[in-house]
């Protein structure tokens, strides 16, 4: 390509179409390379090369873009599914916690039932003891009353047995 450009410069422009082509040519430099000599590239050639490059790679790129979009959609679906599964696991853990709470509540309910039974038994025993204590108290009061009456009778009897001075008439 460089040789063609140099040959044109030596011949010089012979017609107006060549002048038009030279006017359309642009200087081309690679980035990072040292500017040793300027290279002129035909704009039509660049357009055709670009068109060829795009026609060759664009369908593959569009297919890749479609595949990436499909993958992205599948990824979103997978993420939603994972979120649902995580939610289900959390609910299962909550149910396990709930079951343990119900089990614990049942244990404490049984303890309360046992305490209630014990309290009822203790109440019955105290009631029986109170009745017995009342009976014993009443019996002691009767015995004390009987002793008091017995003593009074003995005192009365002793009084009657004590010699009384006779009355003179």
C-alpha cells in the first residue's frame, strides 16, 4: 500500500478524479507509534473495510448479545427462585421454632396441671386438718367443761359433807 501511495506522488495528479481521491484520503497514524512517515488511506477503502468487518462480525455479536440477554433473564429467574427457596427455608426454621415453642408450652402446661393437683391435695389435707383441729378443740372444750362441772360437783358435795352447825331451836 505504501508503494502505491509513493508512486502516485511521483506521477503527480493527472486528472480531477485522482485529486478528489487524494482529497478524501486522511493521514493515518497508529497510537503509540512514532510518526516516521505519513500514510494516506483512501476513505472509500476504509468504508468498505468497515462494512466488511461489520458484516462479518455483527451477526455473531448480535447472537452473542441475544444469548447474554437470555442468560441475564435466566439469571433473574434463578435469583427469584433462590429467594423463594430461602424464604421457604426461613419459614421451615420458623415452624421448627414454633414447634419447639409448642413443645415447651406443653411441658409447662403439664407442670401447671401437676402444681394444680398438688394444690388441690394440699387444700383437701388442710381442710381435713382444720376439721380435725376443730373437733379436737370442741372435744377439749367438752372435756374441760365436764372437768369443771365435775369439780363443781365435788366442791358442792364437799360443802354438803362439811359439818354444818346445828341450829338451835
